[in-house]
């Protein structure tokens, strides 16, 4: 059983058990968009499957940050939008609407 199965997560119909980034194909880690240290849990709107390179590597989300990573990888931007995230043109940051934020912080 994969880590995604254990968390009840799905990558969608097009791929199974691999990094979200197209044409990557590596086995994923789970990236918590909002850190567990901030009180966020394993809610499906907070956990995205990224391989080690796209997670913590030099081209990864931990190096680039959420906004730049979404600009560089449209599939990640689509994932955010599909999971309820919104983008503020004023702050140039991704955020969860209040109702979804409460769910993520409860898990």
C-alpha cells in the first residue's frame, strides 16, 4: 500500500503513485502546503504528492515557494485550484478560504 493510499489521497485518473509534476514519474513524498508545525494536518487540500526533487530539491517547492512553484508548474496551480485554494492578486499569495482553512487546521 502506497503512502497516498494510506492517507486516502489520489493523484487523479491520469497517473498512479507518482509525483504530481507531469513527465516526472518519480515516487512521491507528501508535501504539506501548510506545515504540520502550524497546526495543519493531513487534509487532502493540504497534502500534495511531490517527488523528493520537486519537494525539497533545488527546483522544489521548499526552495521556490508556493507562488513561484505554481507559476513554473501549471499542474500544481491546477491542483491548488481543484482543492479549493485561491490566489490573491493583491498579496500575490495562495490561501485557503476560511471554511476550508478550519477543516485543514482540524485534521
